[in-house]
C-alpha cells in the first residue's frame, strides 16, 4: 500500500491509529519495521524532526514496490526500471539465441526466467 501524508508530524499518529483499527478488524498486521517512507523535503532540521516522530524506516533514493523501483525524482524512473529491464531481456535473449525451441518451449523458457 502506498500512502501520501502531507504533514507527517501530525498525520503519522492518526495513521498508526487507523492501522491498529484495521489490524483488529481485518486480522492482518502491518509490519512497521518493514514499512518505509520517503521524505520530500530538503530541510535538514525538518528531516531530523520527522525521523524522531515517524516509526518507519526513512529511505532517501528509492523504494521497491511490486517489482518496480519508485524514485524520489520522476526523471530517474526510466533509468532505474526500463534500462535494467531491457538489459535483462537482452541477456535472456542472448542465452536462448542459437538454440531451437518451438513457440511453446520458448514461452516456457522466458516465463522461467
């Protein structure tokens, strides 16, 4: 789940209360130690204050979510995701080139990667 909090200092306690209520009703637990947060601020004092307030791990560059690297800067998304994916596809195609596969066999090879 991805959430955006405009004012983390005030919103975090409310969020934690909501997570607790959800846990009781749904029977699921949110692992706070595995939860991460981006801080979209360049103010060092605010960042230190948020680190003391927010129980989540603070990350500075990227978060991996559902196999996609989410970056702070939108301009970095292409390099972080597509270039890596294209490189992996080229490596996979190099490995299977020169070998003969029927269409079904090739599909299985690609799915296994």
